[in-house]
């Protein structure tokens, strides 16, 4: 009996060693690439109101004290600083860093800390809201960098690793597996998210997701949670999507996307049967923009798009991603299912209205510095928007950051011209403002509703 017991014990121990050997070892990966992961901290100045003090010498409960409380001076605007933390990773030795757009959103100051404790001020090269990708830059050379992997080669169930700064704990390492690929999230039409069960918490945003080869396959971006904390559902932006966005931000400061002017819906089994379509792949056209690219190509409501530019549309959610990734002006073949038969049409891809160059910008952002001098956040208008507003050119005011401009301007106003020069793009505005010294007034011609007026704004030192 003792021999049997001893044999079972030895078998159990060796079995444990065997299972331990099967578990992944992340130590080499972390040692090699951990230094390319950075901490991103931001500072934002916000306006807050502070109640004016009561008349001096009046005790609480005095009738005059109540009078001053009700009818005394209005609240006094005060500036308050807020701070936030996130993560990022170095993609080039000369200081380009990828992170999430929401990490640097409206930041007035961005500080990047490396694992060797060096700190650098960073500037925003560009940020894209639709994919939540931002490209920032620090002035440094010879930096460690990550290696880009292939998200398409990821397999559900394989091990992945995240490095970031959850709750400010720099270079924290967590691991898990790929839970799913090509996930669509609500109001996120342009990113086929990678789902993992890697522990992601506030501060991890913008950090890299590694495969076991040490290659970055994604940017950790979101969690699904009912509590606000990690619950086992984490989502990462595929690195190929992020790098395409980063390249456009680096070269032009904005992201150009294709559009065809349609509203689509899922092809259910019942709808597929009613249209005589085998299977339920494709995107069903429910509405078409008059005069848009699809309308000009002859596409009709009830058409089902099966392929776009030779790329299969397996589900309706695939079409926005494929179209957005197509260069505006491209001529593509669209395969349709119409009235029980397959049909091909030639379509010229239009351009999606841009949100404006560096809409999410900081005062340190060299590319958007002249915009910030007005204390305004602006977006460019599409041709359709200008047609609806009955204007030839203009920029939409999205946010008024300058306290001096806040009294005269508001969100939704249209900036038509600066110093009698019409503006239609952020680049034009930059060119107009560049030679004007700080402290000088500029005349903004602004449209609000049916009225237009000239408003003087000083180029404040603060911006």
C-alpha cells in the first residue's frame, strides 16, 4: 500500500511539473519590450464657479447675511486643474508614441515618463475620435520601440499580454487570452476590436497588447463593465488599424475616410428569403443619400451589397469599415444582389466629413497651435453641411476654451472669416493666424442662425 501511495505521489508531482512547463513564461518578453511602454499623464485647466464671499463681519444667521447670499455678487469663475493618467508605447526611436485619443483629450499639458524615470513634455501630432487613436511626440532619440505584429494572425484562445499603468502603477503586467475577434461595439463602426480577458483598468488605456512573440497586436482601449472596473471583457484596437491612422496623422494631421452615402441594416434569414438570396451575408440598403456616391452609381434601396472593391461583406457591420478604409476618389466595383440576381456597378468613393485637424488638441500641439491661440476647437464642414447652412465656406465652433471668447461665442457658431479672409479649412486658419503677433486683436466674422456679426478676439498669451 505504501508503495502504491508513493507511486501516486511521485506521479502527482511530476504531473504538476509537466503542467507548469505548459504555462507560458512572459519574463523575456517583458524584459525586452517593457521599456518601450510609457506612462502618459495629462493636465487640463477647467473653469469652475466659486460663490462670492458674504459681506465681511456678518455672522451666519444674520438677516443681512441672507440678503447678501441671495442678492450679492455672482459666482466668480475660477480655473481648476484636473489630472488624468494613461499609457502609451513608443513606435519609433525618435519619439513617436501611440496612445488613445481619449487619454489626451483636451489636455493642456502632456507628460511622458519612461521606465528609466526620465520625463518629457509631449505634443499631439493628431488625434482621431472615430478610432480613439492619438499620435504624440517627445523630443528624444535612441529610444526603445515596439515591433508591430499581425492581428489577422491572432487566434481565439491564444495568450496575450498587456503592459500599462493601471491606477498609476507604472509598467504593470497582466495576461490572458484572446476571447474574440472582429467585435463591434455600440457607436464604434470603424474598429474590429480584439476581445480579451486580460485585466484592464483605468490607466491601462493606450497601452500595448502583445502576442507571445513580443509583437504589438493592439492598443488596449475599452472595457465592458457594469461596475466601472474590470469584469473580464477588455477590447483592443488592432495595431494595423492604429498604424494606418497614425500614418495619416503624421503626414497630414487628419484622417481621410471614404463614404458612399447609404443607410444599411442586417440581412436576416427572413429578409434573405424574401429577396431570394441564399444565406444572409451582405448589407441591405434601406436608404440612399440623394446625389451621394451610391446614388450616382445607380444603387437603389433594397439592394444588398455582397462585395465592395472585391472585399466580401459577410455582415452589415463590415461595410462601414471597408468603405472607410477606401481612399476617397477611388473607383471601385460593387457587387449587388438586386431582384433575385447578382449585379455589378462602378462607384466613385466620396469623402467622409472630417472632424477637423487635431480637434482633440493641446496647447503644446505644434500642428494645432494657431487654432488654440483663438481659444476655439473647430471642425471642418462637409459640402452637404455648407449647402444646408447656405454658406460657401466656414468652420464649425465645437468648443470655446478661451474665457474672453466665451462671452461672445458659443458651440454651433460658424466661423466664416478672419480679418476679412474666408476660412474653409484648419490649414487656412493656421496660415492666417501665423504672422499675427500675440496680444493683437483679430476680427472674426461669425454666423449664428440667420444673423452674422464681426467679433474681435485677442490672441491671448495663454493660448
